[in-house]
């Protein structure tokens, strides 16, 4: 599945003043790494947000937000956000902020 390039560009603009941002193709889309840690991804037309377990439970109660499930297992720290939940700039910025806030606390994956 291809990812939404317009959505990826919105993220690029939102992260343009953030240091140490790198893009990697993964999860059938594109992932934005901040400080060598997964931060936010575009998969199809959805956002995949790494917001932390503490925010995850409350987030999935919001319309357009769901748990990320891989191989039948709920992935801790991650949620999928559908396009209806980030149409406005305010809503989009909200998800970006949650991702960046958690990024400061997240542990970096071990490099192979």
C-alpha cells in the first residue's frame, strides 16, 4: 500500500524546526525518526503515532483513533489515527505534539 505523500509533507512541515529528524520507509509507509527514535508514521492515509502507554488509553476513546495491532497483539505506545481525526490544523498539531512529547521520554531501539 502506498502512503499519502501530502500527509507526509504536512508532517515534514510540522517537523521542520525539530532537530535530528530522519525519514525511513517502514510499516508499508514512511516513518519519521526523531533522535533515532520512532516518532510518527504515515501508513496509507492514516497516522501511526507513538504517544506512550499513558496517553494511549485515553486516545483510543477519541473518534478516529484506534489501537495499533500487529500479529494479533496490541502494540504498546502506538495508535492509528484516521484522516477525519486530523483534518484541522489544530487536531493535526495535537497529534504531532503528543508524538514529540513522548519522543523525549521514549527509549531508542537498539541498532543492529
